[in-house]
C-alpha cells in the first residue's frame, strides 16, 4: 500500500501542520552535540523504522523520498522528546547506513529540512490551494536546492499538481457530470503508474468487498471465494483473508455459545439474579481472555 505522504501532502495544502517551539536548524546542531544516547520515543517503540539512506555510484548522498521518510519517522515523535534528541536519533539511524561525506551531507540536509518545516509552520499562507502550493514550493527553495527539492518532494509535487487540476475541473461551470468525468479520467491517465496504483488501492479493496458479497449471494463456495481474492489482491493477501475468515468464524461460534449459556442460566431453577450473574461471569472467565471479554461486552452487554 502506498505510504501516507499523499494524505500528509493534502494537510500541507490546507495549512494543517502546527509545529511549535522548534529551535532553528543552527541552534539544533549546536545543542545536539552531547554524547548522551536518545531514549526511544514511546510512540515509536515496537514500530518498524521507516525510510533508508543510500549513496549514489559516486559516493554522494542520494536524496530521495526514502531519505525524507527516515527524517519524518523520527520527527513524528517531536513533542515526546526535544529536537536535539530527535536529531541525535536521526544521526544514529544515518550512521548505521552512511559514513564520511555522505553522512555529513545527510545531517546538513536534515537541519535544513527541519528549518524549512519550521518556517512552513510559522508562515501565514494566503489564497486558494494553488496559491498556497506555490508559496510552499517557493519556501522550500530558501532552504533546499532544486535538486534536493525534486528528490525529497518529487512524487508529492506530482500528486499535488494532479489535485489542483482535479479541483479546477470540478469547479468548471457549464460542464455536465459526464464531461467532468471524462476530463478527470484523462487527467488520471496522465499520472505515473505507481501513483495511479496508489489511488486505486482503497478502491480495489472496496471492489473486493462488493465482489465477495455478490459471490456469496450467488452461492459461491470457499474455493471460488479464494480464487476471487487471489485474482484481485494476490495469493498472499488471499491467504491472510482466509485465515481471518477462520478466526472470525471461531469467534462467532464462541460468542453464540456465550449467548446460549446466558439464556440457559436465565431459566435455571434455584438461582437468583446474583447467582446467575456470578455463574455467567465464571463461565466467560474460563473461556475468554480479559481482552476478549471487552470485545464480548461490546457485542453482548453483561447480564
């Protein structure tokens, strides 16, 4: 599935990012010179580090979206830890993949990227989406070279331009819905294949759900369902969905058993209300974990 930069790009267009209390890039560099190792931010513990740093054939730093994702992964925890600690974490991540000149280039780029993000949050954007997009791109060039901008933001810029054009088509007065749909289809066809696939990913899963429902209504069996899934989302995903189906069926069977036991206890002779509740609580405690009992209560309120 495509990474989340599409949604983040739209947030930039709307001016929704608020990064408060950042020191400037030069100040961050000076403050981060200590030798203490940063403690992993709580929100990052147990997560898979995103992004990577690479070099070109000549040994120079490769500036691309993967490097930006490495920066953003650590910056996502800003607020849980300060910027010097965040920079130290970035330095450690980079040092595991780079050395020498490339490492120095990456750290310098990170400082200027942070300075850009800070200036972006402090600026006051004006005008519509297209105007804000132009202002944002002009601001980037105050901190980054044109080549660095293309490497870090190339795919995002393509998608932003697509978004602006799509909004303009939707706003055209005098076009019928069919004419707008035709223009939007042509516009979409101009996207790079990877971006088209990213836009279709959510639609593909919606289409799969609709296709599954239609198959079940026609009486399709498990083999037909597996073939449908494998054809639409691949064999690995079809295997995972089959496993989820089995787990869900087992869960539903256990929930139904709980309902039956609750009904049996309601009519059991010689038990008052308190004894029925106690008996049912003991029954479920033996058969459901604490986490499962929370799910159970959402489906079947406690008696």
